[in-house]
C-alpha cells in the first residue's frame, strides 16, 4: 500500500531523464529539491490551492448541515412516509456519479453559475452516506436525554442543537474528514464545472502538467506530494474522532 506513495516521493526528486532509466532507480542519484519550487511556480498553484480550499470548506459545511438535520429527522422525528422517503434517499447511492455529471452541469449553466464557486459547491452539498451515518448515530442516542429536555420545555430544535448534536461530534468529524478529502481530490467535477485558469483546483492543475510540460513526471509528482500535505494535517487532528465515529456507528 505504501509503495506508490514512496515511488511518488522518489520520482518527485529525480531529474526528468532519470525517470526513464532502466533498470529504474529506487532512490534519486542527486535529489532535485528544486522540482518542488519549479512545479509550484510553473502553474498558478497558489490560486489552485485557494480554489480547492474554498471548494472543500464549502462542501464540508454544506454536508455537515444537511447530514445532521436530515439524519436527525429520519432518526427522531415521526412523520408520514419516513421510512419510504429514507429508502428513496438511500437508493440514490446506486446511481453512478458519472451518470448525473451532464445534468448537473446543464443545471448550473442554466442558472448562470458556470465557472463560479457557487456552481462548483452547490451540487456537492448533500451526502447520502453522511445522512445514513448521522441517522445511525442519532438512533444510538438515549431517548431519555431528549425526554428530559422536553420536560424542561425545550423545543425540538433546542433538543437537536444542545443535546443530540454535541453528542454526535465523532460522527460529524468523520463526515467532515471524508467530505474534505473527497472534495480536495475531486478531479472530474471541477474539470467540467470550471473553464478559466483562475477557477481551477489543485487536482486539475496537477493533471494539466501533461498538456503543458508533455511528460514531466518529476514536476507532476512534486505537485502531487504537496497536494497531500493538507489532507495529512487534517487527518492528524481528526483521527481520534474518526476512529470513534466508526466504532460508535456500527461500522466495524
């Protein structure tokens, strides 16, 4: 599992011709640390990183909001057709993402949101997996806690905000981590939804090296290594909640 990551780092430190030597070298003969500076300045990666950060942050906030509220409704609120609606929502997980790419693009194009942050983020605000995860978690919260709050006169919204939601921090952290990673490494949708170089994300920028520098693997791998750093930092700070979320929601 670690070999591709090791090979990526090793390739990022080679010169352009050393990559093609046979037999291939495991480690670079003379590490080219300048590949990182060269890769990040060859394209406007500062702008790419900003776009990816805005995109990922918007997706995380949107999915946390929709997953928490919908998950609580499906778990705790009694309304007509609740189970059937939940099954209908779950059934959308069987639809491949590529099937809805064209309708999504046509939708944001008609709304005038093409090549904008709104168009990029708006179609990623709901995670069915996140709704399912939050529903499972809220169902594990003892109803006695909510009944005690109702006796004290708390409204349903107050119970959700002050009782159930604080107890769901591990599940929220899990959803947030997965949403950030998914948005950060998303290539296909940003490639379709954006046109200008100023709106490109990191993954699209990395892929563009083949068009601009023909086959400059060291530059592309150097940019890829740099793109992994934010995800690694995020995981270090959220892994405790991530593990708790998996354990407490029944996914083992």
